[in-house]
C-alpha cells in the first residue's frame, strides 16, 4: 500500500514538473504538455521496463547461456515467494545490476558483463538477492517510473533550453515569457532529480537488509558493494543520469560530500556496508556454502 502511494505521488510530482514547463510557455502549451504528461504516465506505467532495458542495450539471457546464474535467481525468487524474473545481460565492462518491471509477474533482473567478471559466485548471489528484494518489496515500479518520467522531463527541458537560447518563441499577452520558460527548462531536471532522490535512498537500505536476510549472508553483499564501488570509481558508467537510481551502486562513482552527496541517488557506500556488517551479527540464515565456487566465466557463457 505504501509503495502504491509512493507511485501516485511520484507520478503526480513529475507530471506537475512537465505541466509547469508547458504553463510557462502559454495556454496552448499548457494543454499540450498536460496531454503529454498523461501520455507519459501511461507509457511509464506499462512500458518503463522496456524503455530502460532498451536504453541500456540489454538482451534477454537464455538459460542455456547461463544455467548457474538462472539457478541462483530461481532459488532466491522461490525463497522470496515471487515468480522467477526474466534475466537480462548488458555487454558493458562497467560492473552493476538493476531490477525493473511494474510488478513481480513482469519483473526483470539485469546484470552487466563487468559485474559477472569481478564478483565471485557468493558475492553475485548477494547482489541478486538485493535486486530480488526490490521486486519482493514492490518498489521496482517506483524506480522504473521515476527513470522513465525523469528521462522525459530532461529531454523536454533540453529541447526548450535549446529553443530559448536561439530565440525560439515570443512573448505576447496570452503567451508565456521565453525567459521564464528557459529558466524553468533549466530547473526542471533538478526538480525531477530531487523527486527521485526522495524515495531512492531509503529503498536501497531496505533492499540491502531484505536481500541480506533472503540470502542469509549479509557479508557477501557487503563484500560485493565494496568491490562495485571501487570499480565504479575506476570505470564510471556511460549510462544516463535519469536511470542511475535503478542500479545497485551509483554508476558514476562515489560521492565525496557537499552538493554531490546531496544529489546522489544512493546512500553512502560506507554506511550501507556498516549496516550489513552489523546485520551479520544477528542473521543466522542458510548462508551460501560454495562447494568449489564455479569459475566466473561459467556464470555467463
């Protein structure tokens, strides 16, 4: 129920930003952008997962290519009491993963080539448990809708900023101010980002805890986060900032403080790791016992 409320608030806030851009341009633009906001709500709800996967050039990974990876996902999904999500693969050296889809029946888990190469099987299992926790907690819709609508706001704002800089549009009695439209076009992406941040950080802490309990191995996820954050600093992602909140770690590397920390889509890595290590003192679940962990290259052929 809480996540349904978050979805409604998120749709409303990002729609208001989109409509606000139109209102600054005049009555005609207001109605056009209102219609656009309604259309984007529908598209984001039903197709946000496909949009995100296409943006990152992800392809569905057949079970024959990665039987062990599919087996881990199936096992964890069974523990979480949800259908097994489809598994997608991104041929990207950047190490990361995300989950998307509007509900558990339509869920997708996506991993990059980089994450399969740098994590051992136990650590990758911890990451997959984190992503399935997002699915089980019913918050992947919130993240996917945020990414879809934030992308739309950013594209519209960029177009309006380009038009404003080159004198597009004119001011009349019924129209809006071009200068005001340009200012709003510059501020709209910031507003969209702040809306995303309002829900993104808390859901990461929750998914860390839920995933650690699901796998029965908090230290595996803590170790994976350490590796992934170091890797992101060395090789940042070429992903768009609008989808950064979907990934398990910030795809653009660590934040150092000040405004960068304020606008980060993820909580501080050191705090996430500290919480997981503290949780390990209390979790006594069926920890993963690798009987000679499979070589990394065998997880995805």
